[in-house]
């Protein structure tokens, strides 16, 4: 009896190239994230971006002392100055009596008489009146040289006058502060043009109406009628009067 050869089933042969490709595909790539997606997001939310964190500056005790020393010096300096000012204030209290200016109108008129070509008015005003100013001025913008005096009356009102021999309409309007004309008034035989505005009255004696010395005189003020009448009387009485030097 002859033995029958044993048949072995055919084993499929694997292509070497396919085997190599499968091994390569199963390896994780460098850019492949092998960690679970949820864990990575949670870690980023907890830690936060490292790039935004700024290092905290730590000052030593000596550095902090050097920074605060100038500020303390300024505070101490201000405190010392405030204390000194307070001491000076209490050592020099405000006086109870206020200073009241009183110019010597007669003395100023004597000097003006040597410069002006007319006799400057130096009226004898009532007792208790004080002169705020008495001056000889050149008003270059109007081409006028002016003698002017201003008084504070006993009732603490103002009355003043200006006198010149070179008057022009622009200067008169300036002296009367552009007040409108209200009429005229005859006082001591002289006719004055009257003006009024904002509680202040003006009396203008034009050169052609001044039969005494031909100067133009503007009287202005906010005093009551009684004091205004006294001022007008004293001013008119002094027009054209020569100024005499006081004996030393």
C-alpha cells in the first residue's frame, strides 16, 4: 500500500511593503496629542497662559525707605511753613483802624501851577472830606493835559473834577463815561451841561460858558444832593484863583 502525500493548506503570504506601512501608521506622530482632549483643556484653564504673568517687583527695606524719605521731607517742610505763617499772623493782627488816603490838594496844585497855563482848582471842601488823588496828567490819546482831583465825602460817597484848557469832545465823553445828556443847570451864574448814568451825575462847564478863566471843568460823582451842592459851590469859588505857596 502506497502512502499518500499529506496536503498542507496554503498560507497567505504578506507583502513586506504593506507590513512596513502598517507599522509606520500605528506609531504616534510628534504633533499628535496622545492625551485626552478634556484633560488638556482643563489644565490650560487652571494654569492660564504663562506668557501673560509679570514678575512682581520685590523692594528691600532700604529701597522702600529711600522712596518714602523725600515725601516725608516735603510733609515736614509744609508743616513747618504753615506753623511759621500762623505765628506771624497772630503776632501781627489786622489793625482795627483802616488806612485812609488823604492827598494834599493845595500842595499838588502849587506844583501843577508851575506846569499848567491856567490856575488849577484847589477848592476848600467841607471838613471830613478826604482827597483820594490830586494829579497833573497828560492824556496822550486825547492830546490833553489835565488837572484832576477826587474826594471821598463824609458820607463815604465820591465827588471829583477834571480841568483843562485843551478840551475836545472825545476827552469830555471819556470823563463823563459816555453818559447821555439830560439837560442843563445854571449854578453861581455859570451854565453847566448835565449828564447822568448808572446813579452817577456829571456837570460839564464848557470853555465858552466859563467866563472866569475859559477852562473846561467836568464835575462827577455819586453823592447826594446836599454834598453835591457843597462840592459845586466850592469848585466854582476856586476857579481862576491863584495858588499861593505856603510859608515854611
